[in-house]
C-alpha cells in the first residue's frame, strides 16, 4: 500500500476513534464537562494526563531541539520532567483535597477575592493561548506534509477536529479520547525509535544506545561532536548557552509545568485524594517512556540527516541522488536548498558554504523517511504527531472555556446562571478559543517547543507562586497574591513581547537570560512582591487560615465542587 494511502488510513482511523469516543462520552452536566464526573480510574487518568502534557512540543519538537542544539536542549528534558515531580509532590494532592474545578477557582476561594479570581483567569487564558499556539502549529506541520496542503490549511483542519470533540464532549469526552491518543502517540514514537536504534547502533533500546559504538569505532555522541565541529556547529555535548540562562530556563520550565492549568485540572477527575497521587505516579511512568527515548532519537536523526545530505565524506551529495523524502519535505517549505556554487550538490553546514535550511520541527516526522523505514511506520508517526498535538490542544481549550464560563461568568459576573446556561457559555467560549488558537497557529512567534516554553515561563511567573503560597503560607493574603501575580506576569510578558515581537536582540538580554528562561525572574519577583505586600497588610480571615491548615492533612476525599 502506498504511503499516502496508509497515512490517510492511519490518521482517518484515529480520527474516527476519537470522534466515536467523544460521542460515547458526551458531557451532559457541568461536572462531566469540567471534571469528567470525578470518576476516572487512576491508571486511565495517568494515561490521559500524559497525553495532555506530552504535546506537539514533546512529540514533534523536543527531539528536534536536542538534535540541533545538543547539550543546551537538556533544559527542556530536565525542566519538563522535573516539573512534573514538583507538581505531583507539592501541588496536586492538596489542590485535589481543596476540591475546586480550576486554578482560578482555587485562587479565588483561597484568597477570598473575585479580583484574585479574575487575575487568575486572565493569567490562565494568556498561558493557555500561548501554549495552544504551538499545538495548532504542530498540527499544521503534520498535515502540510502528509495531506499535501499548506501549513495554514492544516491548522484549519486541526481546528475543525478539535472543535468537534472538545466542544461536544468536554472533560469527559477529552479524558477518554486522551487515553486513546496516548496509546497512539507512544506507539508512534517508540516503534520508529526502536527501528532507528537497531539500524544505527544494533541496540534494541533507544534509551541506552547513545553510547553505543558505531562502525567507525566511535560512539554516537563522539560522532556527533566530530561532525558538528567539522561542519561549523557548536560541539554537540558542549552547547553555547550561559550557565545562568540554562539554569533559569530549566527552573522556569519546572515551575511552569507545576502551574499549568490544563494539567492541574486532571487531578480533579479522580474520585479521591489518594487516586490523585496514584494517577500522578502512573502519568510519570507513561511520560518517562517517551522522554528517556528522546536523546537517542535526536542523536540518530542528526547523524542520519548529515550523512544522507552531505554523503559519508561530508563533501556534499548530488541533488539527484538524494532520496525522495527530501523533495517531499521541500514541498512543505520546511526544508530549503539553495545551490550557491551551482555544482548540483547539497551541502549542509554552519558556514558561508551552507546551502540547506532545515526547520528543526520536522526531525521526528522526517526521521523514518530519512532512515528509509517502512511506509506503515511513517504513517504511524503522522497519526501519533496529530494525536499529541490535538490531545493537548483540547485540554487547553477546555481550560480556557472553563475559566470564562465557570470562573468569570458563574463565579464573578452572574452567580445566578443555571447549569444549562453555564454549559452553553462553556461551549461558546470553546468555539471562540478555537478560532483564536487557529490564528496563533497560523502566526506563531517561534518554533513549536519555543512557543510552548514561553507559556511555561508565563505560568511560572504568575499562577505557580500563588498556588504554592496558597497551600503552604497561612499569612499570604489577597493583596499579596494579586500584587505578586500582576508583577510576575507583567514583567515576564513584557520581556517576551519585546524580544519576540518588537525586535529585541540577544545581546540585550538581561544577565544573558533568554525569553524562555525569564519566567524564573518573573517568579522570583512574584514571590518577593507578594511577601512584602502581604506583610504590610491585614492577615487573612481565621477561617481561611484554617482551610490552609486542613488541606495539608492527608485525610478526606475532597470531592470536587462547583459551589
């Protein structure tokens, strides 16, 4: 069967599965729409959480960053995995016991203020829209290659699919859809990873194959170092980021992970507090399967790309001799070749002689084709990439719609809304959110993982400190929390906007800290401002201080409540 036929079969079959699940699990109440009725088993919730969190950035872009950047990309690996441990240990069980649907709901009740709730809603929407932009872009990239449409048309197709099962099914539909999407995406990532590992090193497990010896007598890492230096790139295992930027970026990704609203809400979908801990453990296992494979996939892909394009001798290769995958990706505009010396050869380097521009977001998708793996593996990767992007996009869009309908409309503007009206607002907000997300997907401020990293920085600088202090500080009050959130997200957002949209250059970075790492600065500012303001204003009411004490006591189910 041809590649196109297999691709349509795999992607079409997976879509049919997701839409069927959405119809089967259609939300009929606000509790089912927001938290799937609160009855999801821990292992299923662990799979759904893993799919929700492992977005297009994890599936499509992470290995691409590691492949092209080397050591510096370790910030993504350490930040995103370490942050999940932080979330599971420090926040999830306590938020689950507090018993509210959403992050703004927790902040609004904990800080006894609709102002705090509204600020949290604004922060949540900014974070979610920034994050979802990367997912829609990822969908566009996948469809542009495999459905032979331009990227913008691919984004529109993705919008239509997410619209159907997110708006119809709510959290109940999304949860069980994400269980299926996890199974698809993990198979789609691991099958070619194992193929590549066996092909390049002879080792079965990609997690351990980076140190394997190649035919040249060198390890994969040593080969990458040598190739990188010969071609003018930074040494693969050395990197070019400053230590402070690497540290700040890692911590921004960690704290941002722990503050992501669409991941936190997953812990309200299980029946009990202990189930929240169990599902966190399952999710970490499911996530680790993919994340421990990323460095190997990245390394194999980079070696294959260089040797396929440049030839074994690294002198360039006749364009007519390069396999068909190259022309297919050229058609998407994500690989561009310019024959500067008119010799008919393609040469890839980081020197003036370079003739090739490669978008790093294509590496995972192109890897099976570069390695000439079977067509069914290539089609499986396409289905997995779409599953990864759509699973997270759906979760984010639900958070946006919930924040608007539940936290803004129901809790702040019109407390007398009926359940039917609230559900209508939720679905209407989801429709608007999909349209805005599609616009960001067409006009992204960077490559997929970079855009997602910005969202993590915004989460780290705004809601993470407010949640952490809300759980562990009896003295933190409304004025402190609100001041901290405003200061943190304002400074971080201004820094991002200046350097991503207004022409700021890297030599202007404060202390050499990139926009992706500046969320740590915003987070520190948030803590400082919140502490100073709270110490200068009145203590929280006695009942609020008692709530803070109670949520850290490990007993009681803490059933999720919309009231």
